[in-house]
C-alpha cells in the first residue's frame, strides 16, 4: 500500500472524498500520457483527465482537461484574468508541485495552485485524474474534485 499513499491520495482522504484507486502499467515512451492511461484502464479518454501546469503572468495554475483534448491557452488566460498563458517548463512544474511529469495531480501538490477544470467534467458521474505518481489514477466525482481544489470550471478546450 505504501506506493499507493501519495500526497494526492492523502489530500483526497483528508477532503473526505469517496474515490477509487486505479493502477496501470505506465509507458514512458507514450506520446500522450493521458491517452495511454485511458487505453490501459479501458476508459473513455473523455473521462480520463490530464493535469497541465500552466504559466499565467507570474503564477502557475493547474488546467485539468480530458486526455483527448487540447488546452486552449487563450481561453485559460481569459478564465484566469490574464493576457497570456503558456505551458510551464517541466522542471519548474515538478519543483512547484512535488510531482514528476506523468504523475502530476491536481490534489496534494507541494504548493497549492489555482485550479481550472474543463466544463465537460460537470456532465460526468465520474472522472479520473492522476493519483500523484506514474501509473496511479484516482476515480472520483467531478464535484468532489472541484470542491477539494476550489477549482474554477471553465471551457478550456480548443
């Protein structure tokens, strides 16, 4: 169980969220980590969300979008109230969150970042996000993730 107790899992437990842990064989050669996770778990890519760390002005934020979607940086910048947004440098994302790329979760990051969840999540009964390490995912209700992260729901896809 020790490999399954990540800061993300602890954060979900502390928030009182009902969740299920899902494990899969992480493929470091995969072009799209979220898509690989969805396929390995036998789930629709529209229900398996990837967590992107985005630099907006001088801040970093989380953008949580379906694994088969592309982030619309202009739309995210507008939602944040900024002029522009760019994907964060991977090393900066790892330092700030305490997670490695491919294992970044919107839950339990070292530094709490403002979180933006794509509006498509609201139509789902369950969504899947990274569990804080490569090959570990957390299935939970979108409303629980939004509440636990104080997320803003917005249209984030291109």
